C-alpha cells in the first residue's frame, strides 16, 4: 500500500485489529450456538397467511404482521430525505439536470428504457401479492428510472413543483399512517387490518409506498448530486 | 447439496470477502466504489443462493444501482483521492482519479 | 457445516473486516463504504439464520427485516454522503478529526 495514504496511528490499528478479532470470534460462536432444531416463525406465518390478505409470506410480514416496522421505515426514509434536502438541497442549481450536455446515445437510451422500468415497477408491485416483489422492489425500480433520466440530462419537469415533490415524498407515510390509525375506529388496535379489507388496504398502502419510495430515491440522488464548482470557489481549494 | 453447488458457494463467498478487503484497502476512491458496485451485484447472487429472491431484487436495484450512483457522485465531488486533506499542491482535475494517491508528487 | 452456515460465517467475517476498516480508514467515503459492507454482513447473518430451521422454506421474518434494512441503509448512506460533501465543502477535508491527528500525506511516507 502506498505510504502516502494517511493511516491511523499504529497503536489504533493494533487495538482495532485485536478488537475486531475478538469480536469476530464471539460473533462466530454466537452464530453457531443458534439451535438448528427449531422451525422459526415460518409455520406461524404460514398458518395465519389467510388473514393477511396476500399470498406471499414476505409481503404478509412486511405489510401486515410486522407493518409497524414498515411504517417506521418509511418514516426513516422521509426523515433522511428531509435531512439530505436540508444539507445539500438548498443550492439553487440542485434541481437542474445532473449532466449539462447529455450524451445523445444515453439520453435516447434513457427515453427508451424509462417507460419499461415504470412498467416493471408496476408489475413488481402487483406480483408482490403472491410472489417475490412488492412496494420496496417496485419503488427501487421506479427510483432507478428517475436516476437514469437525471443522469441522461433530463431536468425536473416544470409541472413538478417543489411543493408537489414534497407531497409525493411524504404521501406514502401519510396514507400508511392514516390507514394505521383509521382501523382503530373500526374497533381494532393500531395497524390491525380487518380481515375482509386486508387485501385492499395492503394494496393501497403498497401503491402509495411505491410512489413515495421512487420519489424519495430520486430526490436523494438529485439533491445529493449538487454541483461542486461553487463549493470549490468558496473554500478556495481547487482551481 | 451438490458438489458443484458447494464449490459455487465457496467461490462466491471468497470473492465477496476478497472484494471487501480490496474496497477498504483501495487508495483510489473511484476504484473502491466500482469494486463496491461489483460487491453489491455479487451480494444479489448470494441472496438468490440463500433462497431470498425478494432481497436479491432489492439489493440489485438499490444496493448496486442507487447506492453506487450516489457514491460515484460523491467521489467525483471529492476528486477521487483517499488523501483526505487539502494539500498545498494544485488540486487535480479528472486525471487525479487515475494517478496513485502519492501526496508527494 | 451446511451451505447456510458458510454464508452466515461469511457475513460475520464481512462485518469484522469492515469494522476494522471503519475504525482505521480516515476518509469519510471509506467509512461510508465500510458501513455499507458491514450492513451486508449483518444481512447475510440474518438470512443465514433464517435458513437454520427444519422447515423447507426459510423463515420469512428475517427476510422482511433485511428488506427493510436495505432501504434504510440506502437512505442513511445518502444522508451520510450529503453530510460528508458538506464537510468537504466547508473544511476542504474529508475527515472527521482535526488534520493534526493523522500525518499529512506529504509529511508522511517512508
């Protein structure tokens, strides 16, 4: 390794090495100590799958049995987006296209691919009911489509206002929370979906989650990809 | 468990571990990030081997795709060198990515 | 040792390797990369444990948790990168500590 790379002092490295080795030994012992002769929670999930409104166990866990985790997860996503927008997103040029002069091949390819990615996202959302897929995968594909368009030089369209974007970013969380609280008026506890409406409620939540996650991922990328020239000029480093 | 399947698992895990070491030891940040994207894609293969297609889908799109794009953008901003301090020498341009992190140069 | 255990132990190894990198690598991008590899190790351990069951299908609960974890990881990575770039633009350095903690690149070398 090149000696010019700044390294931690030797003492820190030795202590870190010892710490990590000791921790690794403990971790391996702990992992191997987990008994293999149990059946986990899979039978429980399989038994109650009919109550969940969906047929895929992972989706059932995410959107029904442990939907509290998912509710907090989308809250974390919204908070992280607010954080990124606050730290990096105040720059006036943030919402300009990432590439100033778009490569014509890339931009044509992006124009061709984006509709198919939206289609794939819709498919994944629908497939999540009975097969691997669901809101997170669908949202990821939707977000990737947006990142691709941004990289190919497509700017935020004029009709997408900053306020509108913030609404889209938070709509998944708002709808999820509204449904979570709303079912309490039907006599349940927080997030306890009535069995007859479970499928519809899960699908509504998933649809809005997909839209929000897609918008969040695009916003994280675009807001983070702010131009550096002004920053360089400010710090006096660079050219 | 077939013999070839076992061999495949060991090869995949070996590559993952080797990539992890290479990413963290790599001087050139751009190279480290490219290796990290490869790491994310191999993780997606590992999820398939572990019968977790849900996670494989999310990892391929998020872990390799969006995280990779974010990291590449950040490295581009920091001019791609693992030397973390402002040096007195004139700052490099894009070619700084291709040179070794030799601070004395 | 079963196939699953190999992956579980690899996850533990990834965690330990990146923990070392997280501590010893000063550059913020390296630290963020280490955190991402670390989360990959945690997820491997989780999914490995999910298959440490007698039933033919893996336990769906760790799978759902890992899915959640992947999405949280990307959002925290984006936030960390935004903070790192802000630190770089404010101070001209991409480390957390004051520069005199470590040797400056041009002063070091042997």
